[in-house]
C-alpha cells in the first residue's frame, strides 16, 4: 500500500517530467516555425523570379483566330 507521501512524490515527478516534455515540444515547434518562415520566403522569391521569367519569355504577338474561322 502506498502512503500519501509516496503518491505526492509520484505526482510531483510526473508533473516535472510533463513540464520538461512540454518545454522540449515548444522548442521544437519554435524551430519548425522558423524553418517554415525561411521556406516561405524562398518560395515567395522563387515565385517572383518565375513570374519575371514568364513575362520575359511571353510571346509579343497577340492570340488571333485562325484564318478558317
């Protein structure tokens, strides 16, 4: 049979372990968020470059109906 002191000690240990786990997870989330932000900036830059290249290579001739229409 466990005493109230043993139960209290067990609960304190669990609370401490859970607090540590929460801190680790919070740190991982913060790192992942930074990675996501960097990747978003790179994606935005690549999208802009793609649009510029697309505009440069777009044909200058207007699209017209074929003669048989």
